C-alpha cells in the first residue's frame, strides 16, 4: 500500500491510500509494501519524540526567561538555586548530580552566582578536596521571590497544577527509561 495524492499518481503524501501492488511489474518485487508506508509514516518529523522534546524544552526554557529576569537569574542559574534552596551547603558534585550535569558545566554558573552575591564557595568541612557551595543571606532571601515562579509559569503555559504533575511524572518516567540500558544492549 502506498499513499498517493489525488492530484497525480506516484506522489506520496498523507492523503489517500491506494494499493499500488500488482501481480506483475516492479511493485510486485517489493515485499510488504504496506509495511513500508507504515514505516515511512513513523519517520515523519512530526511523529518523532526527540523532535517534540527538543522543541518543547527550548520553548519552555524560553518562556521562563522573562519570569526569571525579574529575579536576575538565567534558567540554568535558577536550577542551581533550586538545588541550594533545598539544601545548603552542597558540594559541587552534589549539585551536578542533582542536575544530571557534569561539574565542569556547573562551575561557570557558580562563578556568576557568586559574583552576584547569591552564593559562596569554599572547601567542604571534612573533605578539603570537595568544594562546598552555600547560600548567602541574599541568595536565601531570593527564595521568597522565587515562590511566584511556578504559578507564573503555569499561567504562561496555560497548565493546571494537575497537568504539570502529570507532565512531570511522564518526563521523570522517560528520564528513568532513557538512563536504563536497553534490553538488547544488555544481551550483547
């Protein structure tokens, strides 16, 4: 089975489906032609999970920008601050693990947050090799202003608290599944 435009034969589209298999001729040599149409449909950009996630992530982060500018934070800095509002002090490794980022990615963010007077960095007590990050009074106080961010984002995105919870749950399931080794890779 192949999809063809009503306007002319041989043009493949999402339009009408017609059977182009014949008992003789080149089409007869193509096995499972109907399966090919299904497989081709799976390769449409609009059906790709990776594409939807990429666009959604980019758009959601962009929607955060004007909300976070009021706090003087970028989105990556906001994520670091969220970690520290949960627990301070934290090691750089602890922050990078919580954010699923490499410590080298986190370090420039920490420098900017320190320059802004929101955090301090110093050696961790009991482990001179580890760098501890701690909120300053200014950084801790910023948390109160940040409590408005989730509500502002739900309003900007037109989502209810339940919809956000459902999306979050689905994303966390996807993250977990993507971090687990694939079943076929384990067998090798």
